[in-house]
């Protein structure tokens, strides 16, 4: 219940009146009224998530039904009781009722199976009784605020009468002579339309069986304009699973499996942002990573081999980047793009896409000499991306990220410690995202042991210069090691010990999906605004879609996810910042400006504080 008043005294009086009424009901539990923004937002969140919460506890294979009806206000209390009686009569014991009491509007939510004739008949009889209660006995409305749809279409004539119904049909025929406009919705001659062609919700995988296909996840999915959204992935996979069990239509199953390989699996960024929006915490990315585990034996062998020879793989990667940069120097950007596009096309997409934003080789990471004035130590782990990838060919600052990071730490009076045998180490994220779970855990454990030793058994904080690596390590590691990505580390350990003069030039800020999941968006904005007077966070971009290496192997995902970006870059802006080296490659390509680590900006605008 939310109440409003013109003054505090009137509001307090209303609270007293409502509480007096509530006390007369002898409630076993009660929540106090609150004017605290945080508390009442939490209460509204509970109210808004009642519908999906019912869906989360339903039996696998059942569907969530929600309806909205309205009663005359003077009959509302009796109508609630009568509706409860009907729900109990038909054994919808999990059902809930909520709504907008001031308007006489009620929602009721329940779960229903449609797999047997008995279940369908139960549902049909219940809906008949609901329509009688609402439209006839209470003279209310079978639809209070949402569209009529097929579920209530059989009862429109009951509510409005034969004469009114005939008039509606006549009006529709004037505008829709051939009956092609939304046929069967609102007006439907089939009095069984609500129990015909029913969509079942078959069990597919425990990771997604709770999904009620509400679509809350869709606005944050980077592939929503390219292939499928999380809701659609779940729906298609349910149908694939049903066909695999029933074996009723092998041809359709084969077609769906073939299409799902690209539309469902290959183009999923698997970032898990969908779980952030899902009222029941479904991470469709977990399902996709599980499906990616279905590798051939040779693929598993290759993954293990690359893990065991990671230093050599790193050297080969740097060599490849150096060769590409050399060819770029000779051909120029335009010719290089033309040649590599043709090569990728001829290879059937096997050759990664080259762009002018492709980095040069980073060179060997070296530990810079300390000035001896450090007041604190930190373990710095340069990510694989930072160790392999230097700046783009025409970067504003061509220093490798590892050098810039150490320069910032030195300004803040922080001594750097690096783990041993750095070139062999990896957080495991590249393997995890591709479904090589055991290899990912092995690499993570190897890094964890090195960090545990370097951090003096967890006494020193660990800085990772790339957000996805920090996020993966926090998820997979088991020891008590405090791991930071750049923004939070700068906010806690650097800014208090340096003098920053914010630059007047505007900057773009990209908040990575891993940072969003860790709740760091506010910290990222805070640090950026301390370094620049004008910070632009683009709308409609929750994830860049680069997703590790998909910006190279499935570049259309990156392009689609960042399609709104370039038009939001001000004409006087030439630099963007983030905390993921690979994301920054795609951001640079699709924005028209250079994106780089926030540590470059911090280094640019900061000076060592003189005590």
C-alpha cells in the first residue's frame, strides 16, 4: 500500500488510520510504512517480482498464467474472497492475488500444466467460473488494463452481451473485410480458443527450466538485434529438447539444431548480464557454456596442449600480431582491410577479422625499478591480453599497458610485485568461455598458487589490469585473495595519494559487463569524473559483445552490440576509456575514437603528491 498527502501531518494521520484498520485484522506479520527511498523501492521491487517469483517455484513443464480483472470498488472485498474460493476449489494452491485496489483491479497468478486432458479441463472449468464471477455476478471487467487476447476472447460476448458483441463484429468487418488483422484475438468464433493450440513449457535443462519467458532479460542482451535473445534461446532449446525426447519430427529437429548452432550458441556473448535482469536469476550464458562443452576429443586435446604450453602460445600470438602489423605498414589500412576481408570470406570465417584497431605486439613485460619511496605493496598480474596486445598502430600513447600501470602505481607510492613465471599464467577465462571447464579450472588453480605466494598468503592486494580476468579469478579461486580491477583499485589506493587535475576534454566511458555484474558502475563513473570534466556514458549499450575473442571470430556480434555507439560520440571527443583490453579494440573500431584502459587517463592527469 502506497499513500500520498499534501503535508507530513496529513501523511502521518493517514498512516495511523491505515494501521488502525490493519491492526483490526490481527495480522501475523506486518511491514511498517516507510518514507525511506531505499526501503520503499525494495517493497515495490517485491511487488513487481511477485509474478516471476511464482514462475520460479512452479513444477517443471508447467506454465505461469496471469490475468487482470476489475470489480466495482464496493464489491472488491467480496470479490477477493470469491476469487480465493475459486482458486482453492480448483486446487491452484500456489496462486497469489495482487493488484491496484484503488481502481478495483486485481491480478491473479497461478501455474498450469497442459499435457493431459484432465489438466486442460480443470483450466477450462476454472476460467468459466472466473468469467461468471467477474462479468455476470459482479458486473466487472474481464480485462482491467491489459489486452484481451485469446484467453479471454471466448468470454467477450458473455461480458458485453449478444447485441454489443455483434456490433463489435460489424465494426471489425468494416476495417478488416478479409479477417487478417490479429485474427482470433478479442473477437473469436471459437469458444475453445483459450484451450486450443496451447504452448507447453517442457523441461529442458535445470539451468533454464524456471524461465517463464517474461523477456526482462532482452534489453541487455548484446545479440538481441543480431540473432536470439536469452528468452528466445531458452524457448528454442526447450523445443529442441522436446523433439529429442519425442523423436516425432527428425527433420525439424535437425533444422533447429543446425540453426541454433549459430543463432543460439555461436552468437551468445555468455556474459550473464541476462541474470542481472532476470527476476529468478536465470543465466542463459551458463546453458550456452554447458552446450559448448560438447567438444570433440581432438578439441579437448588441443585445449590441454595450449594450456600446458601457454608461454609458447603467447610468443606465437605476439609474433602473429607483429606480422600483421608489418603487413599493415606496407599495405596501409584500406588495402589491409580489403585483403583480410577477402581472406576471411574464403576461409568460411575461420580466419579472424582484422581491423585498423587491431593491436600491435606488446613486447615482454618488465618490472620497472622502484624509487624506494613506497608506502604499500601490491601484486600486479598483467593479463594475457595486456601481455600479448600492445596499443593500436596509431595510438595517442604507445606505451604498453603494463608500463602505464606501473607508472600510476609508482606515482601513488605503491611497490609492485609480480608472480613468478608470468608468461605461463592465465586466469582460465578463455577456456571457460569456450566450454573447456577442466582446463579453465587447471589454469585458474595454477595462477591462484602463484598469486597466493606473491601476495604473502593473501596479505597483499592483487591488481589485474583487465576486468574479465579479475571477475573470472574472483569466481574460480578458492583462497582468500583480494583481487581488484583497475577502477576500484584506483579509487581505493591511488586517488588518495596523487594530485589529479581533471582534463577539460570530454571522454567516453564504457562499463564492461563484468564490472556491471560486480556493481562497479558507480565507481567507474566516479573515477572517470575525477579525471575528466565531461564524461559520456552511452545509452543502450550494456555489453560490447566482444566477449573474449568473438570480436575477431564473430565480429558481427560486436558490430551489432555497438551499433548505437558512434552517433553518441561528441564531435569534440577523441578518447574513450574502459577496463578490458579486448573490449577496447571493438569499442575503438565502432566508435571512431581510441578506447584504452582508464589507467592511461589516470596517468595523464595525475601527479605524485608532494608531502
